[in-house]
């Protein structure tokens, strides 16, 4: 009888986690997981995901950091507003992102973290939701840096058109 009880407990736990993920809907970097849970009355805290000056200060720690090879425990920048439980989730989320990057060489850091944060995380947990909102801040910063780095290509296209 004991194995059947274990099996039932696992099925119930999986059903609960699936229902929790479905209750937050499909979220992305432009959405706040915390705001979604707050709207449902599950939590009251809310994290601002806009890139304010304070948010950019910790994001700058990612500049030049190779996310596919860095030591997640010692080199990873940590948002100062996270508590200890959230810091553990932050480390684990980036570690899972690093595993995804190294497993699929065609995947970029932003894509890997977006999948880990929004598709493979328990967004019903308030601490995880806060961390996911901070990941959204990182993703917005990362994509802004990427766009700025490639902005020189816009000028190359204009020069070619003017010569004709």
C-alpha cells in the first residue's frame, strides 16, 4: 500500500504545480509575475520591472560576464533587494540557464533565462515570482545592451543605399 500512496501524492503534487502555473497564465519579460499573483489576491508585494537607475546598477555587473562559463556562486551579480531565499532561487535559476546554454550551443543567455524563468519555474511561489521579475529587469537590460552593440549595422545599410 505504501508505494501507491507515494504515487498518489506525486500525482497530486504535479497537479497542484500545473494548476499554479496555469493560474498565472503565460508571462514574458514584459509581464510581472508578482503583479499577476497580486491581482489574484495571492500576494501583496510588487516589484517594479522598469529599468530605473537603481536597477541598472546591479545589471552593470553582468557586463563582460560570460554566463556560459562563470561561477554562479561567486561571480553572479545579485540584486540588492532580494532576501536570502530569493538569492538561492536567483542562483538556481541562472545555474539552470547556464545548463541550458551549455546543453544547446545555439541558445543565447537571454533565451535560456526566459525559458527557465517563465516556463520551468513555479510562478505561484511569491519568492520565485519576485526573482522572475528581477530576471525580467535583467532581460530588458541585456536586450538593450545587445541592440546598442549592434546599432552600428543600421549605419552600414544607409551608406550602401546612398552610393547607388
